[in-house]
C-alpha cells in the first residue's frame, strides 16, 4: 500500500471506481478515460510500481492478471481486445501502480 497512490486508494475504496472484478489478489475496474467503448484495468492489490519493478516472486500474479483480461473482456461482450502495459515515464506510464489495460469494442482497433 502506498499512501499517495491513486490505485491503492481505489483498492481501499477511498476513491470510487466501477469495479468489474475483485478477489484477494487483484481487482479490475473501468478506466476513467476510456480509449474504446470497453476499457478496463487489471491491477494487483500489492503496490508494485511497474513491470520493471516486478520480481520472480510476482510471476504467478502477473500470469493471473493476464489470464483475467480475456475472461473479463468476454464477460464485457468483447470478441477481441487490445492489452497494454505501459512501463516508466518514457513508456507512457502515468500511474505508478502496475496495471494491464484491456480495451476494445466498436470499430476494429488501428494497427500499431
Ligand atoms: P497509464 O498511462 O499509467 O498506463 O494508465 C493510467 C490509466 O489510469 C489511464 O488510462 C487513466 O485514464 C486511468 N486513471 C487515472 N486515474 C484514474 C482514476 O482515478 N480512476 C480510474 N478509473 N482510472 C484512472
Ligand atoms: Zn498503489
């Protein structure tokens, strides 16, 4: 838990969010500025700054987050989606609590 982290505050319930999944290790909630009709974030409850801060002990947790994305995407009605993990300022990361973006719906997403 990090006192000044927005996502830790969402986990605690101090900042409201539209949660779509929660268990003892992870939560998923809708992104406040969606890039597509469906856009959610999967985050661990442990405060880990980024993919670059992950350690071997996080291997199962990372796998769990990735496996959750297609399950939730299907539940949200998506046939396909884009997943993204921004790492570091130069990687476009703005919130320094690791998160997997998953978004899609509407038109086919442009090629990257
Ligand atoms: P990043 O750029 O770090 O990969 O993505 C951070 C994401 O968190 C952005 O897409 C942004 O819209 C989302 N976000 C930032 N603050 C909040 C918030 O308070 N609530 C929710 N639901 N999403 C947030
Ligand atoms: Zn945090």
